[in-house]
C-alpha cells in the first residue's frame, strides 16, 4: 500500500457516510449514528493525514503551499461540524448545513486526489510512500478506537 491508496480508501468511506447522512430523516437513530460515525472518521482522518502526509509535504518547497491550503480546509470542515452540532439535530438548518458540508467535503477530497497527490508523488520517495502509509493506517486505527 502507498499513502495515496490508504488515504483514498478512507476518502471513499467519507463519501459513503456523507451521502447517507444527507439522506437521513429528521429525528432518527440513523441520523445520530451516521453523524457520529462521520464525525469520528473526519476527525481521525484530518489528524492522521496532517501528521503523516501534510507534515512531510510542508518540508518541501514544491508542496508546501498545497499542504497549507489543505490543512486550512480541514479547519473549515471542522467549523461546519461545530456549527451543525449547535443546531437542532432534527431541524432543516441542520440538514441544509449537512448538504453544504457535503459539497465542501467532496471538493476537498477531489482536490487532494487530483491536485495534491500528483505533486506529492513527485517529491516522496517510494520508501516514504509505503512507510507513511503504514504510519497513517496505524494512527487511523488508534484514533478511531479513541473514546
Ligand atoms: Fe484532507
Ligand atoms: Fe484527505
């Protein structure tokens, strides 16, 4: 596995979860459960991805700017999540914001895959691509099982 494949797998999980979240009904266990899963997944991924993908990319002039941009988007996504948690879970504002979050998230994932991965591929060695994947996957497992 390379770091790109590992990240892409988790992006797929996020795409699936956000699609399910926006299809949920107001006051349902399904919404609560899917939202909890998505939040945990987003938080774990942002943390592990920053540590084992963006930190190394920030050390290189070629990828520094893209890395900073992506990390800034993590903060933006996090703000969406926080706003949503301030709304009534069964209300229309919550669902509307979930749909906006979906748009932002899909944009972020697509940008990472189509713009960041190609340049990162040029600066990371083959060894780094696999060792970062191992570290990333282990870190994700740790973070997913927290709390
Ligand atoms: Fe990201
Ligand atoms: Fe990502």
